[in-house]
């Protein structure tokens, strides 16, 4: 499998093995991203043939992490309220609390991740995350549905958002409910806080949450 790593959103970046991602990050004060999905062995040849681009790639693209990007311009409390609502659904209704990680995005949003033992295609990920968000009662205006295309990239944790000057940082359970000012203060520096999530079995989400007619 391969993962794309870029420095800024304009950079075409490089394709590396997932375990080699950290070695690519030379300075976390810069804007670093990695692909939301990992690509099959055919991706490297496609990349080289298309002048360091995956545009149009239709090969294997999967993830073991279900993810939700929540943001709203100038209304972080709205994002926070919906993030808490989504977390409650994942933890209390789905019973998958062990796999959850929550990040302040470094600007105006929050990223909710669910680490799993199972692989999901980009279309499966999109459908499952959308329908879980609907079932959880989220205000869908804060849910970015564009993040599930094959070539999407996501900011790497503990790297800096160049517009805000803040880092994308992991939040503890208690910190998720802090004020906007307190959370933004946490993003002023890199954090030593390490994820304690444990990948969960999530294959059972496919049947109830992959439906037509979204």
C-alpha cells in the first residue's frame, strides 16, 4: 500500500509506504498533509506515468479509519456541539468508544476519527460516515461531505495551519468540552499527548449504514 504525503495543499508530494510517512515530515511548523486513503500497489506506476499525479486513479483506495470533518465559518461552538453529539452516538449507541480520536483541526473545525480493524473503500467510508452523522442528528451544514474522494488529503497531526498559525492537535475527553479560546490555546504548540485508541471491529457498520438514496 502507498500513501501520498504533501507539504501544502498545492504540492503534489510523494508516494510512500504508510510506515514511512513520519520520515517525510522535516519541519512540523509547516503545512503537512497525507492522503485520507491508502492506495494499492498499482498506484506507484500510475503516479509515475501521470507525472506525479493520482488524478483519475481508479485502483484500490481504502482506509481503516472512518472520519468526520466538522467545520463552520466563525461558529466554532456549533462545530463543538455537533462533535460532542457525534461522539455520544459513536460511544453510546454504536459502542465503539475505544476506537475514537478527536482533533482540533488547527483552524475552525474538529476531526473525529474512528480507528478500526476493517478496511473500507472511499465510497463505503462516505456512505457510512454520512449516514451515521444523519442518525446522530447532526446539523449537516457543519459536516464536510467532500472529504471522501480518492485523492483527498488531510492535515497531519502536530503540524501547523499556515493561516491560523495553530497546530492540529489531539484533544483528551475532557478537553473536547473546553471553551473555544481554551482549545485554540492548546493549538498554539505541538502536543505530547498520544492517542490511546484501540482499533475496533466495525465491519458490522456496513450493512446498516451503507444505503442508497442519501
